[in-house]
């Protein structure tokens, strides 16, 4: 359906003998709430984490924010993340390990403390000109298999576009400029193929490609069809600035893609929560990602999957009660 309406609009056509037929006839599908699967929380004590989360959640509750998966846990901060998550169910978290630390013992410690997966980033690989096959070692293989056994995913920043992206504030040759100075000779395609090798070698483990792997929808169509354990998040690339409306051809192509792969797309924003960064710019970063999804005019079943259900399934999160403190939910 090109312009779907909320399911309750159709229900009122017949319920109560059609008594309320036509009431709220313009209502569109609306997300129950948002689970942000890609957010940073770079603090090391539970009290500061909770203060930040309270400020963030209380403001964005009006836009139906409900839960975040913070990426910045580590074996050294596991206790703090565990305490914060136990105190506020809006917080879930991942453990972040670098290419040179396939720490199975540290991963186990974090899983025991409630981590819901692993975050990897190829920035050190690019900047330090590390062979991308570093991820193919026996040590890393044990971690990937362990996550598969636990039913938990890997969220991975794999590639990095070379062009500027002034629409979202992205600079030219990020990471690559440093990498080239250090002798880096591989390409984004090399990084992608190394990643796909891991995805293929560990079919029981789910992998979420951050920032849509910096790929367009046509290439993603092929990759998602070929790899059933591959997912993407919406961070950075799926963004609309305030006041903008997507061109119809762009909206239609994105809508087609989201409807085709509605089980494989997770909402994420890449927002960075730190005390000194909690300002209007950061709130607008979250809302720009919400705006993109809303402009696609997705069917209700697709919208619920992308906004929260896919993240809950992939990260093993419990469903949440939508927050509602007023008469109306904005």
C-alpha cells in the first residue's frame, strides 16, 4: 500500500457496527517506541551514565525513545555498565574490543555482566595499516563462535567512505588519511571482503554492518540475499535534516528496500552521550534518523520491526512498555 494508515483506522470501519467509522481517518502507522541499537555512552561510572540517560531519555521520550544499546563497554567498565543497566531498563550495552585484543576471558566477563553483544571497529585497522585478515585468526574465531552460542550479535564498523558528507558533517578521507601516511595500501573493498569472510565462516552468529557498510541499496540487496546472518543499522546514512523532504524517487527506492528487508534493518543513530556533548545538536542527530524512517511511510508491520522489534530479536532484549506520561503520545 503506497500510503498506509494505522491499523485501527481500518478496524473502525466495522467494529461497533462501524459507529466510529471515519474518526481519525488520517492517522498513519506510528512506532510503539524506538530502540537505538547504535549509540555511544563514553563514561566509566554508573552514576554519570544514569544522569546522562535520564536527561536524554526524559527529553526524547516525547519522540518515543525507549531504549539504547550503548557500544562502549569493556572488561574494565563492565561493573559500571552492569550497575547502570540494572538501575535503568532504558540501557543495554555491548563490549568493545580492538583488533589486537581477542580477549575471550574479557568477553565472558562482560557477558556475565549483561552485555548483549560485541562491538568491533576497523578504524585501528585503517589508521595503523593492519592487515584486514587480522580478524581471521583462531583467537577471533573463538569469540565469534562464542557469540553464536550465546545468540548474541557483532555490531561492526567495517568500511569508511572516502568522500566528504557535509549533509551529516562527515569529513573527507576520515581514518584513511592517517592510514595512507602509515603505509596502508588496502581498500574499502578489501575490508568488506575480509568482513564477509568472517560472516560466511560463522553462520550461527549475526553480524550488523554499521552505517549500512557505506554501501548503496543495490549492493546491499545482493549482500543481504547472499548472507542470511547479515544485518545493517540505519545510523548516519539514513538521516534527514530538519525542514527537508526526501525527493520522491529517493524515498520510493528506500521504501522499497526497507519493505524488502524489513527483518534485517535495525534503527541506530551513532549519537555520542557525554556530559559536555548533551546539547540540541545531539538531540537533532537522533531526530534526523527518526525523520528519515517516518518519511518512508512504511506499513505498520515494517515500521514496528525497524523501530524496535528487530533490535530486540537480534540483541535478545525484552520488549518494553511504551512510555506515556501525558494524555497524548507525541
